[in-house]
């Protein structure tokens, strides 16, 4: 699935499988990802601000050229 350039704000994703989702160039703000599967998610060239990633599995997640401000990665597996 592709949501390139999407604006995501004030959202809470809990126990979601967002594997291989294309969010290239997205803007994500004031949001939470709790116990989500983010394997292979493409967040390249995205703007991520005031976002919490808590206990997420993000193997192969792509954050290349993303601008990340005030984000928390708590107990996440990001290899």
C-alpha cells in the first residue's frame, strides 16, 4: 500500500501491522505507534515530529533523508 506524501496527525496506532507500507515523504506529527509491526516500512524523506514509537518491530524500516524531531523510540527493534 502507498500513502506517499500523507499527513498523519494526532493519531494512535496500536497493535497494527504496517509492514511494507510506503509513507515516503509523509508528515507525521503528535502521533503514537504502540506495539506495531513496522517491518520494511518506507518513511524516507518524511518529517516526523513529536512521535512516540513504543515496543515496535521495525526491521528494515527506511528513515533515509527523514527529518526527525522530538521522537522517542522506546524498546523498539530497528535493525
